[in-house]
C-alpha cells in the first residue's frame, strides 16, 4: 500500500509544540509519534483511563489550556499547531 502523501508532507511546527517535541518542521506522523514518546517518557497517561492524557506545563499550551484531553481530542489540538 502506498503511503498517503498528505501525512508525509513536512509542516511547520508552532513554538509551543516544538518545545515539547524538539523540532521545527516535521510530518504529521512524526509529530504524533514524538508526542507519544514524550507522553510515555513523562508518564502522562491517566492511570484510571489510559485513553486520557494529563497535560503538564509544556503540553497545556498545545492542548488549549486544558488539564486533560482524550487521545482522540489530542490530534485535533495538535492540528492547530501545524501549518
């Protein structure tokens, strides 16, 4: 199966998101992968409901100031930080 070119296109990452994942340009798939590495490294998944991510001080600006978001909501917030 051929990969979707839209997901592989390099996008500019906002300053708030770059402070979390550490890059200025990345494909959407790379951004999501790096974000999950950050979440797992800092143990930010809710222990009671693993589908929810608890925002630390670096993630709050990315998540629109929310303390917690679902993994599905996370992609919507991340999209706002990619151009």
